[in-house]
C-alpha cells in the first residue's frame, strides 16, 4: 500500500495515552482529540513528535501533518517525520 502525503490539520488534544510498541517495533502514542483518536508514530531515532506530545499537558491544540487512517481505531496517523506545532490557547 502506498503511503499518503500528510495534510495539515488542526485539532485539540484532550488526553494523551502511554507510548506503545507495535509487534514490528514501531512506537506510537494514541491521543483522544476533539476529532477522534489520533496516533503519533515514531521509531528508533525519530521520537521527537511523540516526545513533544507526551511532555505537553493536555488539553492543548496542535497543527500537524496528518494522514487519514484506514483503520477504524484512528481518524488520523501522524508520521514520525511530520511537522507539528503546539498552539498557545487564547482565553
């Protein structure tokens, strides 16, 4: 299956889970958002996005490159090389 090109989206992270490892050794972090569950992906040497999300206290907003998920558990996948930006909440 060909990988899709990430499209920038904005959503609000309400809850972050624990970093988990797939059977083939890839890391991922599931987050509950205002648009559904998203998964931030990582792998050895490419954990920056997971580390930023895991170290930011929820709730917070983020923009990042997203791929629509073909798995019903996630609405988006965020690849380990996607640009992410934590947004300051106003109000």
